[in-house]
């Protein structure tokens, strides 16, 4: 019997909290105190000149700070962009190995080892010709100087233009300091290049390992109503980037094979090494083919002047064929970009953004064509 009143009293609702005190303001409006720190005040007037000027100035400062940050970190951002581009291009190989039953981590490791082996092969192939030709130049230097001294024409030129005194006056402390500065600058360039290559390699491996997570995070930022369409379009664009990488590697292999045949016909030393050097250099946009041609031509001149001239003529002709016939044809089949668009995109990319522009020109054109065909054209047809 005694439990029923207790249950009834427990079921009764708690008394409502007292109404907040309302104290009249000087103008007669009541003030409501809520919480420990009172009620929030009136919102700021967005039309206030002071607020507008303050926000405008703050926006200018933030924009300038972002500009300084991007400018100071431009070199690092370029490396990150190149690494991300390479990861996108190599991802189809990782996906193919993953479909064959390998774990994704193992597939990434295999692709990374192949890339490292390709770079190491290019470096190893470049060192023997360079060391050999440099050694021959140093060994032949005394005989070359002696022949020059015996030449009457050379002696007459030396006396006429007072070359000896000019050389002695040029060799002073300032000249030596500038030379040392040049050596230090060359060392900085070499070590900086090695650092950039290692940075791109490490970032590429990280991007390949976390590629699916990066895509999922990017798709999550898109509204759910458009997420499926954005995913399909983005996957198609990424596929075209991978096809572009395959096409670029095919062109580089073809350049290496052509160089190997030419070196064998001329009887140049290290034909396979020269072919590897040209193939690796051909992967570098804008300047890679020229670097490979210079290396092979120097080896040709070391063999004989005729071989050097033949090498120069061969690379001039081959590069024209590659730039205007092979490259557009391969890109048309792999990335499905027209010949005119491929050539124009490559030229504009080099002119606007240098090496990076040449690297992304063809995939960018393919992406623009896809977006125009699937997004812009249907939208214009509905109007």
C-alpha cells in the first residue's frame, strides 16, 4: 500500500523552471538573461562601412598570404603534381596486377621496383660512355696540344690576337673564384636534381598505395545526387591518363630501338647503352629527346667526325618524324585525341607551362573533349 503513493509521486512532472527575469532597458525593451553569460547581442550590421572595410582588407591580406605561400612552395607543388600525375598513369598497371590476385601493396611494390629499375638502367647505361669518352679526351689532350703548337696557322693566330697574354690576365683570383662558384653551383644543381627525383619517386609510391582512398575522399565531397556521374567521368579521365603513359612509353621504346639500329650500322661503342639512354631521355617532355640526341652525337664525334654528323642528321630527321607522325598517331589510338589536337596541345603546353605543360597537355585535351561531349553538348541541346 505504501508503494502506490511513491509511484504516483514519481510519475508527477517536475515543476517548470522559473521565467527569466526581465529588466527593462532604458528604451523600454526587456532584456532576457539566458545562461551564465546572458543573451547574445544583436548581429552585426553587414551594411556598416567599418565592417565592410574590415572584411575587405582581411580578404585582401588572406589572398596575398595565399599568393606568397603558393609562390614560395611552387617548386614543391610542381613535384607533388608530377608525382600525382605519374601515380595516375601507373595506377592501371597496379589495378591489373591486383586483378590477377596480388594484394594491392605487392602490386604497388612491383610497379615501383620496375620504375626504379628503369631509372637505374638509364643511369648505368649513361655512365660507361661518359667515363670512356672523358678518359679518351684527357689521354689525347697532350697530343692534341702538341699538334696545335706545331701548326703554323695556330701559331700565327696566337701571335696576332695575343692569346697568351689574354689567357694569363684572365687567370686571376676573381676568375678562379667565379670558377669555384660555378663548380659549387653545378654541385647544387646535381644534388638538387637527385633530391627532386627521389622526392617524386617517394611521393609517387605513396600516391599509388593510397590511390583508392584519395579517390573515395574526393568523391565524398561531391553531392550525392551527382556522385555517380562524377565518378564515371573521373574514372574515364583517369583511364585516359593511364593510356597516355602507355603511349609515351611505347614512343620511348621505339626511339630506343631506332637508336640501337643506327648505332649498330655506324659501329658506335655501347649501342645498347645508347639506346637505353635515348629511351629514358625520351620520356622527359620538351628537352628529353634533345638530351639523348646530344649524348649519342658526342659519342659519334668521338668515333669520327663523319659518324657525329650522321648522328646529328639522323636525330633531326627522326625527331621531326616522331613529333609530327609517330606521336600524334600513337596518341590518337591510345588517348583518342586527333592529330591536330595532339600537336597543338603539345606546343601550347610547352609554351605556357614548360615541362609540366608538355606532360599534361594530351590528357588535358582528352579530358576537355570528354567533358564537352558528355556535359556541355547535351546541356546545349536541351536549350
